[in-house]
């Protein structure tokens, strides 16, 4: 019933527990009573202050009628791996001294996952960036990846199309 959450590693297990409790119309106190887990511990799990153990996961899974053994523990593990991978990917960045802060006004540049956000970054740089910024992005991602990303922009996306096309011509992409 809730197995789709197993394939969502970006979502913490506590958030998923909270969502399931909402869908089942159960309070934290009610699930605590059904599982013999202290209500404060349930709250700590939901708020990410504690990690799920196999035992806690087993009790919660059983009380909620989930068929997957260790449901929350599996989600917790998937999320931990996702976060570790995300931290490793964030270490690989373009030369940030060549990118103006204004280009990424809505993000903290050191927190951007440049690998996972490639499409959006390439699109933004080709729409708003200057030659130095575009050159750095082309060096970082490679011409093939940049061309692939630019070609995947839907034809209905007319936002800054003129700038994007001019920059493609300038860099022969």
C-alpha cells in the first residue's frame, strides 16, 4: 500500500511516517500506544532527531499493517545513502569564482548539487550568464552534456529564448 515510498530516497523516513499517520488518521499518541513506543520517541523519529532501528521499524510496520519487513529502517538506510552520495557529489563543482552570485540568486552556490541539477544550471547560465560563465559551464559539463541539455528544453519554453539561442551560436552548440 505504501511501497512507493521505498523508491523515494530523498524523503526522510520520519516524514514518511508522518504522512502515513495522516493518511491513516492516527495521532502520534495513538501509534505510540499500539507499538509500546514512547510518544516522545515517535515525535523524535518524525522530526529526524532519532534514527529508526530495526526493532522500532518492525513495531511500526506491524502496527500499521505494512507488508515490508523493516519498512522504515529500509527507508532510513536509503535516505542515508542518498545524503552521503549527495554530499560527495556536492564536492565536485565548477570554478565558482567564475560564476556571479547573482546568477544563482535563489540558491547558496556551495549547497548546489551540480551533477543532479545540470539541466537547470545549463539552462539558466545560457539564459542569464555572460561569456565567462557559459565557458566555465561548458568546460565543467562538457559540450556533449550541454548540447543534450539545451536540446531537451521543450520548444514551448520561450523564456529567454533569444538569449539562449544567441549564446548557443556564440559557443557553436
